[in-house]
């Protein structure tokens, strides 16, 4: 053994070549290459299919081109106040004939489309316990398709309409919260998933008359104490709106906690009511 060789080997210093191949950028490139190979293998073993119709997809995407077109096929102009369908000359002072007859607490409303066709089917599918992933994908698609409209609201945060804890426990998740997460991811906005809570369980709105819906949800919401809403513009997200009663009561609770403006964003707007 050469003199001094032993101590030199015990210093633990890596050679320049070793430092190069153990550097963080190199490890990151290796990790990314591994992820790409993994995705490619999954693509070969499990070809991507449309989440709505099951058609095979040429590239990784949640929905096929025909389904995307059907989801986004909203040919009727919506009212900027309540998102109901309104004719081109029916808007007077920012309201349509429907919402001029009613008092809504929210300041404006936007929608992806009408509660009809494939969009109606999608809404029904996200209302079951296995629909959480699809709901989030729909939220992302919604943001991608109508991003300019949603960004024009200039919202500070996104808040979903909550379910009562018992209904959420039975379903396993809140479909409006999943939609809100998808929107927030694409719009790069904070999501207050628990910014609102239901203070009491209410019977299903679909079982109520148009007038009874307002009484059914009156006082049913309260803002969470740990969410700062003072002076903020909130994008209030729900899956479907029929009369606007639920959205109005949720907006009332947000404004009582200090929100300056509330815009309702609904995936689908029903044909009847406000």
C-alpha cells in the first residue's frame, strides 16, 4: 500500500464524475424520464378512453372531441344576472324577464351550459359516490373552455356550495367541491372548500315547489369562522341551478361574513325558474 493512500480513500469525497451523476438536476431528469416511461407503459397497457362515452382516445385527455363539443354546446345567450336563457333583446338593465321578478342576493351568474343532453347526464353521474374524479375533470374542462368569462369576474377565491355533513357522508364527497377544485387548479385561485357550511339538513330541493324552495333553504348556510371574506369577490360554485334559491342563501351567508361581491358559477342551468 502506498503511503497516504489509506486516509485518502477514507475521506468520503466523491469523484467529479460521481458528483456529476448524483447532482439534483441529473436525479430530477432521471425521475422525469421514469415518469414518462411509466405513463407510456400505462398508455400501452390501458389505452385512454373518454370518461363519458368510453371511446378510445388518440391522446391522454378526459373527454373525446365529440363529448367536448356536446358539453360546451351552449348556443343560447345567458342572462348575466341569473344565467337563465334570455333572448337577445330580453336583457334590460342587466336583468332578464325572469330575474326581474325575483330578488337574488348574488351579483351575477355564469354557466357552462344548459341542463340538457350530455351535460345533464354528466351532472347526474357526479351526484353518485363514484363521480368525484369526473367532477374534478369537468371543473378543469369548464375552466379551459370558458376561462375568459370566469377570469373576468376577477374573483379572489372560489367557494363551493356545501352539502350537509350527513348527505356528504352518505355520498362520500361533495360534487360542488370537486368542481371547485378543478376550477381552482386551472384558474390558479385559492379554493375555500369549507368556506361555507350547512347549518341544518334540508329536504331535497327537487321535491319542493318553486316557492317552497326559498323557504326550504332560508338560513341554511353560514360562513366558516376561519375563512377571511372581508371585501373579497367570491366565485360560488354549484353543479346545477334551477330557481337560484340555494345560491341566493349561500351568497347571503358569504356577504354577511364580509364578502363584497358573489358571482355564482354553475355547471348547468335548468330551463325553468330563476
